[in-house]
C-alpha cells in the first residue's frame, strides 16, 4: 500500500472512510457503493473535492451519470423531473443507515497531538471493535484461553514430574491463541477500512498462516531483546559486587549503587516497548513486508511519533479496561469466599470460573488489537505527510 495512492472519502451523510488505492475506489464507485455526491481528498491537509472534479474518477462519474440519465425525462406538475428509482433507493439508504461513531470522525481532526484527537480516534476503534465478526473471534479466543486455564488443574498437569512440560504446553497454547487472534483481527480490521465494506472470511484467512508466523517471530525478537536487557540490567549490580559471601567495599558500593540507579531508570524506559510492539502486526498487514523490514519501519515510526504512540497506547489501555470492567464486576462475586459450592463440585466451579474469566476478557482483547490498527494507520498515513 502506497501513501501516495491513499484516499479519504466523505459520504453526503457525513461518513468518512479510507480507500487503499485509486483502483479500489474506482471499483467501489462503479459498483455504486459510493454515492456520486461524495467528496475525496488525498490527505487531511487537502481540501475536499467532488468526485466529478477529480481527474482519477471523473470518467467513472460521467459514465454512471450518463447511464442514469433517461433519454426523455417527464416533468411533474411543478416542472421538475421525478426522482429516479435508484436515487430514491440511495436517499432511503442514507436515511436509514446513519453514520456510526467511528465513521463520523473527521480525519482532519484525528491526527492532532493532544488528548481530544487521541480520544476521538480510540472511540472510532471501539465502534469498529463491536462488529459481530470481531466479537466472535474475541469470544472464541477467550474460551480457548479459559480452557487452557482449566487444563492446568487436570491430573496430568498437576503431576510434580510434569512441571517443565506443563509450563511449555501452556505457554505454547497461549502463544498460538494470541498470535491467531492478533493476525485475524488485524487483517479483518484493515480490510474493512481499506475496502470500504465488511470483510469476507475468505479474505480474512488468506495468508493467515504466514501472518501468524511473522507476528510470532517479531514478538520473539522484540520481547526477547527487551526481556534480555531487563535481566542484564538486574544482574549488573551483582556482577560488580564481591559475590554472595564477600564483603562490600566502599568503592564497590559506590560503583554498583550508581549502576543500579542508572539501570532502574533504563528499565523504566524499556518496559513500554512491550506495549509498543502491538503496532507491528498492523504494519505487517498494511505494508506486507518481511519481519526485518517491518522492524526497521517500526523503529522509524517510534522515533518520529514516540510521544503520540505513548499517549495513544496509554489511553487505549485505560479505555479497554473501562470497557472490560463491567464484565469483570459481573463475575467477581463468583471468585469471592462467600461463593462456596460443595467440595465435590469444586472442580466444576473452578472450570466455570476460568471459562467466564476468558469470556469477560474477550472485549479487552478485541478492542486492544483493533485500536492498534487505527493507531498505526493514523500515525503512518494520517500524520504530517512531510515524512
């Protein structure tokens, strides 16, 4: 996807959508999914221009208008031609399909550095996350994660000799569930935004295996590097000391204490990278490059928009927790000591709690992944085009 070929489309009822390319927009226009009265522009800094005055779409508009123009148009008693059936259907469709929260947001106001612009964009992501297909994927992933928690209490998993195997199986299961959910939700969200229509399951699952692989590899690289750095920072003071049985000298205390203070500051700075990684899956989907090229673009994106990324992610976490809190409060009484089922049914109660906990966290997972697609698209294509 090229930034030069990126389009914003504003419908007559105020909805604003994105088109991935000129070809996609011409195709949707020819299929009459876009009203002829819509306006377009390349970037938020440009003025809105009608389709018939845009060189790339003028021929399509002229052809559609000529097709709709009757050879003889009867007039009404007032001297005006009657409304064509297709125009009537379009008007009714516009009247009955009002714009949603996300579609009414003006991209010219989405990419400003500030609380209001970030909040508007995240509300648009929340509106998109409530789509039935996204919620279905989130619920399936929540059930699978709950099932993994339930398996942890089975006889094989609780056997002392199976400790390392248990940890490996559970981590691998959670890893696969998360990578599958991230890949499918990211691709589903991007297709909806780029092609101006609901995504089909065939399109969502297209190249899903490759995307899951790249997402998993990128996570291992970024999270592994940051985790190794954190371990190194925590180990340095011990390495500079006299050992477990030695006596600390004044110079060792001074040196190790300075290194410890510096390491603590550095650790605070690197922990957010675990959260910033979530912009990599949208980058892999939108740009379609390899892991290494995507990592390089991700670093450039962080360097240019680090403040905005931090603000976006902090507010996305807060909004996601706010959305999930009612579901967690609904199942909270089942985790209190006051809820005490019979001893023989404790296993059933624990399994049900695990499944309910997974379902309660499904909206948070769905929203968090969807919001990062919106965040990436607006930082990469909606920000200052000088970059």
